[in-house]
C-alpha cells in the first residue's frame, strides 16, 4: 500500500482548540456546514481577474487600474504586489479566534493557500511565470502574508 498524504499535516490538529473528529477531514465534516465548506473552497480556488495584463485576486481588486499604473509607473509586478498582498489573519476578521495566535496553524493555512493558488495560476495561465509567495509583512501587511505576482516578462 502506498499512502499519499494530504498537503495539510494531520499533526496540526494537536494545536486545535476544539477537535471534533479523528482526522482533519472528519473534523471538518463535524464542524463545518456545507455552506462553510463551499465558501472555504472559494478561498482556495479564488476568482481571478486579468486587467491590462495584470493578474489579480478578484476579492482584492477595487477597479483602480489607471491610478495604480500612474502610482507604480506601469510596473506590473509592483501593481500586482500592491493589490494581491494580504495578511493571512485578515481572511478571518469576523470569524477570528485564538487559533490566529498559534503560529503553526497560521503557517499551515498559508502553505495550503499557497499550494492551491499555485495550481490555480498554473491552470489559468500555463505559459506565465507567476509567483505565489508567503512572507512576513509583504507590502506592509501585518504578520504572515501572501501575494501573487508575475515575474517581469518582456
């Protein structure tokens, strides 16, 4: 038998404040409604926009491409960094709990999000060199953050 583990380490459950299952999948089934699971799916496979050659996570873009092009002197990478940089804790503004204070949980969420966003970008833009980066305080965000940008191409 060959086992292909999930991208989320089962060990992360030891940091959970309220476990309601024997496995991560079982825990999710016992704690999340179908509406919550579908909503979470949109975080891992988000709507993407392409505007003037820039790629944006739709949730983060507010329609100001002309202003951004002026401010960043048409530097696509800087525009994308500005729009797509997001603090991981900000995904949970209304649903925040003590788990956001556990670095291991936030880091596992970041790695999982990065994994799925890379797949999404590769699927939508197979010929482009797109970076999905995790780091601390990217573009002034607080704590562990994620961003998406294209490496500059000619």
